[in-house]
C-alpha cells in the first residue's frame, strides 16, 4: 500500500495535548488525491503510482495532458507526483487516496520546496560569524580566503555566497498529532519546508 499523499501547507498553529502541554503543529490540507497512472514492472521496469492533487479546469490544461487525463478517466489535475508502491499494491487508476491513510502517532517524512532567499552572503547562507566590527577592521561580512596558494584554485563544495533556498527539502521523522478526514486536514508536529500555500508530499516511514 502506497503510504504517500500530496497536500498543501496551510500554516502553523498549536494544539494542546491531554496533559495540557502546547504542541506546535503544521496544518496540511492533504488530498484527496486520485491515481492517474500505474507504473508496472512488466511495462516500465519499476512499480509506482502517479497521483494527482487539486482539479484544474479543462481550459487551462494543454492537449497532451488533456489526453493523459482522458485516458485515465479522471479530471485534469494541477499537481502530479510519482510515489513508489510495492508490486502487490492494490491501487488502480481512478482510485482516491485520502488523509485517513495516516493515523495519530505515526511518523512521516514531509517533502516541499523551501523559501527562496535569492543571492545571499556567507553569514546568512552558511552561518559564518563574520570579522571584527571595530579596531579598524575592514573585514566584516566578507568570506575572505577560500583556498591555498599551493592549490591555486577553489575546491568544489567550498562555502561561498550564492543562491539560497528554493530547493527540494525533506524534513524527516515528524509525528502526526491529529487526522481530520472530514476536512482533509493533517496536523504534524513541528515545521515543514516551504511557505504557506506550498505543495508538499507526505510519506509514511
């Protein structure tokens, strides 16, 4: 059974546990998702499900994708994603995947796109401490030397200024605090990558 569902990050809040302790949670609108395609070992050399999230209008769907959805007999979807599934999985094209796939207390991994920060320096991007602020120092936020005179080059992987964020990030080991099937809502303890309204993939462990 494929323990994965697409959703949208709604924001952060807190709930109270039975002992009265406040638990910070991220609210995710998870599903419902529809199975658009089934990848098989015989045809595609691997087993996976292609699932779709959020319907979109036919007018905003191009012809190749319209044909893809028509072949599956499902309405056009905004987001598509492939998730691995065991060969013995019993999902078929057109089946719905809902949030009740998960249970309270379960541990999940959440994948999303982190917030883009643009071009950032080493203090913000890598947490460098910076140079002295006084006594005539002219080095404050600059990275300074990034290699030796013997090498006469910059080594790969050196921490430098550059593009920060807007990357695929997975937060692992988050606990499911609450499942609300009637609202398609999943509450997980802690933070998940991305801004409010971003698409996330929730996977069971």
